[in-house]
């Protein structure tokens, strides 16, 4: 599987596109990323031990072309468009469970939906019910979209989306937090003001049902409350591994 995937990565990178690879464990994500790097593939890994700021930066860097392949465990949680990604590879697709259910497979497959050259490869030893249902549903949607395009003379194209919109804004929030919380006498006051602003932004995001942004803001608030300067405990001999920080619950929107 890995040898085949390496070849498919080469084909994708050659035409200037990016690749997402999903695994079931953090260790496999890190080990696979390390292997790809040894094969001269520009690759990084992403999983829950990276904080919200680091995840945002990784996704921004992937879109910007700073590296070509991102190996992750649960890429569903990021909730963003990646139009530069034209190959999604799902390893151990036949291992039934939360990350390989029909819904999860459909959502992971959807990560490639913004690119006209998109391909999805499910690596497995057998076809599970979840896999078959996801494949059938994907085919059904493709046929419906093709019929609609033909009826309205639409030619599909890859969407054009500025990197700044979405993940870049979160990266700027990190820079803002980092500069606002320093070792000066005004640090406590600045931190209090920043926390108040972030909490207001989180409530607003939740009210607008933008739960991914609310979750990112929640993580930022947790780090500041714990007294951890964003990005401070980064790269301790590895790619940004850190302990998880405490998280507050995202408020439900008022009805």
C-alpha cells in the first residue's frame, strides 16, 4: 500500500497539487510522515497533539505549497476547504469504527471535492459495508452533478480561494495573541482584554453555528488561561508535539 501510495503522491505533486493521507493512529501518522520525508517527499503530520494554532499554520502552509503531503488522523475536524488537494488517500479503510464509518468516509472523501482533478483512494483488504455505501453514495452524487452540469452547460473547474480567507485569519489571531501576552508589566491587562475579545468572538461564532471557528477560539482561550504563550512549547525535537491543554465547552447558541 505504501509503495503504491508513494507513486500516486509523485503523480499528484508533479502537476502541482497537494495530498491528504488519513491514518488511524497518531504513531502511524508520524512514522509514515517520517518515511515519506526520507523518500524526499515534502511531508508533515497533523493530529490532536498539535494545538489549534499549529493546525491552522500547517493547513495554511499546505495550501501555500510549503509542503505537498499532509498525513493526519482525523482530518474531519479541521472543517475547511482545501482546493489545492487533488488526492485523498484513506489507509485501513476497511477497519470498521468511528473514523471509517460511512459518514466519516463520506466526509473524508469530500476533502477532495473542490478540485476538478480530484481522486480518492481507499486502501483496504476487503470492501466493508461502510465502504460500499460511501462509494455508492459518492457515485450517486457524481451522476446527479454530471446531469445538472450537462443540463445547464456547466464546465466544472477547481475553485479559486484566497489562502487568507479562513485559516490565514486564525494564523493572524495567533500572532495577535503572541504579541499581546508578553513579559511586560502590562501583560496581565493585555491578556484579560484579549481573553474578553476571544470569548466574545467564540460566542459570536457559536451563535452563527460556525462551530469549527468556535472550537479554535476555545483552544486559544484555554492556552491563554493556562499561561501558555501560543507556540511557546513548539518543536521539542519533534514536529510540535505538546500535551493537550484544558478545554472549555463551546456554548450552545441561544434560540
